[in-house]
C-alpha cells in the first residue's frame, strides 16, 4: 500500500489522504504452480467494492481504538466522516 497526497488543484491542496493497493492477477495453486485468476481479472474487480468496504471499516476501527477518533455516517450520502478527534 502506498499512501500519498493527491495533486493540488487550483493552487489549493486536496486535504484527503488515500492509498492505492496493487493486487497481482496470479494465484499459487496446491500443486505449487502459478496461474492467472480466471476471467481476465474480472473476478477481482467483481469483489473490489467489498474489499474496499472491508479495508475502510478496518481503518476506522484501528483509528478509533488507537487514537480515540470518533466516526459518524452521513445520513444523506452514507459516507463515513470523522466526528471528533480527542
């Protein structure tokens, strides 16, 4: 995972920090041989939204436990936002 800040837009910094994760389109079978994941990677993309939700939930949990950050969910958009930082 490679965290970074996105490029500036119109001279102002974009305040969100995010990360990109690279997933190889290969699996190692029980026979020890490597092979491509089926459907040309479509199987990975089909589960990308679930993996993203799991990663974000884990990040919220860790930040809450370690640093006491409180989270709230926007009723209109469903997006999670920081409610308080002690």
